[in-house]
């Protein structure tokens, strides 16, 4: 019977090759007694949901510089946090970030709870995030399973069950390998292994500390795993974005409802993203349709927005939205799809 991989082998590898990440306490410092900041661990885990490490780094550094503690974040204005989040996507995370910070501040005196079950009661924290925080921040023996770990487990056990059906099975595999000691470092080590060695394409099996215990390496199937169920084709939705600029340079914007896509974000007035009849323009003007569309892909659909522009006089009042003065308007405060519409309008 094949021996299971040893956590000690992976930890030895991690001690030498851990990635340098702004939210991470390096293994040498951790072994010397430096404890991770639960706030920074939580922040990074929320930002990393469905987003790459490369994309998250600058946002994480900006957020923690501006709001260095959970209490600072809890006291921040909603619109400031939403603006700072703009471009990172999946905006429900930003709304839950604020809700969670305020619950931790009001109900836990600004200190994150250190157990999985209590963490699960906080806004925006699901089973994976609770396990990651409990493990990385508090060294609790929790099983952490993200996409990198799923890939490692599929290959170590040469399991061809397709995702997402395989998730409970892979969780059981990961639980078997999780040690009682140094669980925070171990959780980060197995994620690093998936991110840098056991990669989706062309895994560097020759450098892997677990190669000798990897069933897929023995079988020659590592590059095929994990198997994934065939994805459904994404539908395409259509809409309109009205970009009105006043003669003094102010732009007509609206804040979207808290619920739904881009909830709480500033954006251009426009239609719902479906086949419903187009709404009336937000202000009386001579509207011109651009030849190009603003196109964007969300998790479950593609979006194509017709962009209409207009220049309006100073005394014209909008029926919808509000004018943002030139000195207060910042393109980077807009979500990505709204930036795309703005960029098209700016080119004329």
C-alpha cells in the first residue's frame, strides 16, 4: 500500500520556498513566535476569493495602509470602501467586508474570534474562509481546501472524480494529511505547492517534495487532473449606459442599489441587463450612440452595453442620478464595466 505524503516533508519545503506575500508571516518569523494578525489574514482571504494573488497585492496594501485595524475599517464610510474596492470585482465581498468589520468591532470588541464555528457566524465568511482564518491566524487544526489544494489532492490520490462533485472527497483527503502542529504554516504550504509546483499546466513534478507519494505522478496522469465537469455556456445579456456630461465637466452618476451586481457602487444610469424595454434617458438631451459597445464578462454571463453620450447645459436637472463635480469625479472609483463605458465615451 502506498504511503501517504508526510506533512513534515512539505513543511521543510515551505520553510525554504514560502512565497513572500504582504499578508503572510514568513515561516522563520512564525517559528520565532511572531503571530499573524487575524485582521490581515481575514482581509487577504476575502480579497483572494475568485481573484488572483497578483491582482490582490496592491489592493491589500492600499486597504491596510488606509485602514490598519478592523476598527478603522468599521468606522470607514461605505462609499470610501466601495470606491477603494473598485476594479477588484465581486462587489458583494466589499459590502460583507464592512458588515463583518462592524460586527467584529461591536460584538467582539475588535478582536476576531479564534474558532471555526464562531467565525462562520460573521458576514461574508463561509466554511473555507473560516477554516483558513482559524488555521492561519490561530493555528487551529482545520482543513483548508481552495482550488490549489483541490488540485494537489486530485493528483496525490489520482482521483478522476470531476469537480465540483469531488469537493467533499478532496476535503476528506486534505483532512487526512493536515497535521496537528503548525497547521497554519501547513495550510499555506499546500496552497503554495499548488500555486508554484503543482500548477494547472505543466506541473513541475521533479521539484515536488511529495512526488514519491503522488499516485498521479506514478500513473503519469498528473497533467490531466483535476477533472472538471463541462461548463454550461454563458448567456449574453444586453443593456444601455447613459453617459451625460455637463458643460462644466461634471458627470451624471447614480449609486446602484445595495443588493445585486455592483451593489452600492457608483455607475452610469441605464437599463437593467436583460431583454426588457429600454428605460427613458436620465436627463433630457440630444443623445448620441457610440459605434462601440462596452463588453464585460461576469461569473455567470457576458454583458454588452450600448453607450449613449450627451452634453447638457448647467441648468438642466436630471430625472435620475446626480452630477458629480469635476474635482470629485475619479474614473478609478467606478467598477470595471463602468470604466470601460467611460473609456469609450472619452475616445468619442
